[in-house]
C-alpha cells in the first residue's frame, strides 16, 4: 500500500474524527470532576448495594445542597456533593452504616473551588508550554534541513499531528461524559500530556528518517518520504502494539480508579500511531506540492 498516494483518504478520516470531536465538545463540553470544579467525592462499597434513591434519602438529611449518586461496578457507589467538613463527612458515613449493612469507605476527596480553578488554569498552561517547547525543539533539530521543506515546517506538522492525537481522545471523553457521566480530572490531563509525548516521539522517528534520506537518496521528495515510511512503519507498529498490550491489561485488571486513565492512553496511542504514519509524512508532501504551485 502506498500511504503517500492515498493521502486524501487519510485526510478525510482524520477530518471526520476531528470535526466530530469538536462538534461534541461544542454541544456538550467536558464533564469536569471535583479536581476542577471543587466539591467532595465519597466512594463507598456495599455488601448489597441499595438503589440511588435510597442513598440520596439517607444522605439528604445529613448533607445540605445537591447530591449526585452514581453506581460503579457491581457493589460500589460514588457520592458527589459540595465541599464537606470532617464532621459532616463522618456523619454521612455513620448514616450510611446505620441504614445499610457492610458499608466500606473506599475513597474520600475534598477540594475547594479556588483550588479547582487553579488546577484547571495550571493544566491549560502546561499544555501551552509543552506545545511551544515542542515547536522550538523540532525547529532546532531540523535546522540544517532547508530543502525542499524548511525546518520550521517539520515542527508545524508535528504539532498538527499532536493536536490531532489530543482532540480525538477529548472527543471520546466528551461523548462518555454526556452518555455515562464520565468526568475528567488531573489524571486526564496527565494522560493527555503523555499522549503528546508519545505522539511526538513516534512522529519524529518518521520525520528524522526523511531528514536522513534527503542526504542519501535521489529522486522526488514524495518518493523519498514514501521510502522513509517503508523503513520505519514496522518499528512504529511494534512499539505501539507492545505499549497497547500493557495498557489493555491495566484497563481490564487495574481497577476502577485508573480505568479512565488507561482508556485515554489507549485511544491516544492508537491515534498517535495512525497520525505518525498516515498524516505527518503525507502532510509534508502536500505542503511541498502547494509550495511549488
């Protein structure tokens, strides 16, 4: 299969994925967890799980304000509310234990709204710094490459593929938030930053081979890029499959607390492998052809 000649197909696939993700984000937005909004999260396990209505009725007399009760797995429940002080937290646990048998507290987190806003701001700043750092680094690494594509264009292409690999997982989690109530927190941001690093590493492997072959091979730029892809795609696929095997094991056997984190990485690595092979190099060829015109 000639990946470069089929580039319009890859552009259409990526365009549909990105357009769908952006549309979902515009309509629903990301469902933010207490890491960003502030509040309390109480996770409990029951010997025999009651209904959400029963739990709300028991806790309604103890916790003021709105309550969100979400079943998790077969026996667990998450209770989200405004930030609770320690006496109210203990009173809520006591109320549950007096009303239901075999209640075990699994987790309790409380974050104030000011801290949540700061975490949200710092997360966006971290993403911006990473993008700018990547562009500067790639422009420096490819500084001696001037023909037929200038060095800064390699950096732009890498940033485009990194953005592609971030937008698609975000779109998936917008959908999961709208359908299943899945929320994002700081682990989601950590996963997105990890995806960016993995995506860029994968893309650089291909682009660096293009840079080397420009000095070694004769022929058109399209032929050199196509040859570079043939030399690197097996390595990219093997690396991705090895990483995915570990992540799939974590997703199924690592527990509820890190399942969403593993899912973000799985989707990000799949899209990262796809974009490094089917988007980055074809974009260079397209840019070169447009420059000639």
